[in-house]
C-alpha cells in the first residue's frame, strides 16, 4: 500500500491462524515498541487500522513517518502470540 505524506486511510491486512475465540488484535509498525487496536472485517479474514502520513493535518489513528512499514499483529488477550502471516507493508512517501 502507498500512503501520501499528507494522506490518511484504512490499511487492511489478511490474517490466518488466529484462534476462533480470539478477541481483538493490535498492530505495531515499530517492531513492537507501540501497539494500536485493529478491527476485523465482516468475515473475519482481515484486520484494519487507520493510518496517516506525517504531514496529515489533524491525523487520527496511527501516524507513520516516511519510509516502509511492515506490520506486526498480535492478540490482545495473549500479547505474546504474534501473528506473522499478515503480509503487506505500507510505503509512506
């Protein structure tokens, strides 16, 4: 996904291997230093998060600096479980 430095949009990532009884998921774009909540799509095959570029006026959600960002997704109720099959990245330019 490409995101303009002044843009803001939802980033969606497919996930697999998540337990059926799993609660919410979180995403990190800084190797696990900070985490943000994600929401499921209708059929629970992908999760999404609102992301914004660094020059977005009044951003909401996760603000990403310029560069490539690869998501880490984890389960909120068992944070030691990191979902590694999300695929994709966000390029902010």
